[in-house]
C-alpha cells in the first residue's frame, strides 16, 4: 500500500552522518562498521531504495541546524548565519537528488497530484523518484524574516519553530517559555506565506501561543502521547484535542524512548522493552479514541533521526517494513478505509485542504 512518512531527516543523514542514501541500508551500514562517532553507526534503517521497496513514495524531508548560545550545551552552530549556511548545504543535497532523478520536490497541489499519479500504478517502484515536501525543524537558522521568504522561494512548505532546548524563536523539548515577540512575528509571517505550522517539539507554553496566533493549516509531523509515555516531548490529551479541533494530522514517531516509559539511552533495547510497531499503533489508537475516528493520525517516523535500529521498533529491519502496519491495524479492527487513512490518505487530504 502507498505510504507517506511525514518526518525524515534525510539531508542531516547525508551531510552530518555522511551517508550516501542512494545506496542500500546494507551498504550504508557495512561502510560504517568500526565507526563510533555517532551512537547509531551501522544501524541505519533508511535509504532511498528502502523507501521505494516499502512503497513510501512521499516524505516530509527536513532541514535542521540549531543555533547555540555560549551557555547552551546542545550541539549546534555558533551563529544564526552559520546555521542558515548549514541548511543551505542540506538544500543543495536535495537539489542534487532531484537532478539525479532520485527525488522530486513537491511545492503545491498540482505537483502533488502529478506525483501521486506517477506512483499510483505501483509498477517499477525502484525507478520512481521519491517525492518530498521540504520542512524546517527548528527556526534558529532563519536569520531574520527576510530569510523566511528566501526559504519559501526555495520550496519550504512546513516549519516547526522549536527543536530541543531554548530556540531563537520558540522554546522546545526540555525547556519552557512563552513565544517571544520575534517568535510571534515568525508565526504571523508563516501564516502570511502559507507555510504549514508544525507544532512538534514546541514546549507547552509556546504550543498554546502558536495555536492562538496562527490561523492556517497545522500539523504535528512526529509526536506521540503523554498519557502513554509521560514526557514534555509528548502531547497531553488537551493538546491532542486542540489539534483535532484545528483539523490537524499527527504523525506517530518511532523513537523507542518515546514509546517505552523510563527508556535508558544506550542501555535499554527494543526487544527487552518489547517496543514494536504494535507499540506505535497504541499511540495512534489513543488519538483515535480521543477523536472518535481515524482522521487525524498518520506516520511521522523520525527514523534515523540521530538514532537507528538500536532505538527503533524491533520488528523493523528497514523503513520498508512499514508495510506490516496495515496487517496490525486490521487485526485491531480498523477498516480498509481507515487503514488507507493512516498510511497516506489523511496526509493527502490535509494537503489538499491546505493547498487548494
């Protein structure tokens, strides 16, 4: 079944992890044997061929570069201009993939319709370009609002103002503050340009501020449920209800620490904790119970987002194993129509509303 993944850090993997995503995951992991500079070396699940094998023909693909002030211990860049330059290198990689026929950038409904038609027949998937919608995870690299206009002209269509820690425009995971005046101005400019607001990673205070200011289409590309795993990175039921009221779709993330309470990085294992695709669907189902339907869930895996197989559902060998999800949903009583919604239809319907 055709599938959409609403959050993949492809360019980060290509540039910062130095992964050639045109190779198979086996080749990528073989080349990383003996490397220890990253926690997930040799454990990649994502490549362009794995996406094609899994009939994952459309992804939301990120740019990401954090600005860090002197007192900030998180990894990142020492000035907004450096962060901007990093995102432009990432953009150049996407453009190179387009020129090589590996990927296809989607910027509007007309382009999306044409791309979906290309993938509809399900034939010769290994030759088809993977479609991508460009998203920015964390707004630190937007030097000023003129740069947001530049980014939009380059095809940026979704933006999450925050990531981890304190940001220049919004505070994110493991930090807390209302939106600053600059943050509010960013949200208004996004609304003006028609850039989708991604509420993922926003701290609670910034989340509510952003929803009040922004009037356009809202989604959460990769987020799970606080009721099931209690952490500020997750959404409370009230936040989920607010997103449902706005017509949002929430993509379920597959990072095991977001799926298993008390996960210890580097110690816990997916098999020991029994973290599987069933666990991911527990979070989807919780959102469905709140909504009373299956209209607001999808996949936003975040696979290979600075973690790999060592911290992913144990029944994933590569991202192509998303094709196990329909069977699991069917075993839980989801109808064929609802399964299609989870795999692709909800994201497509959202984009049709946003772009037409």
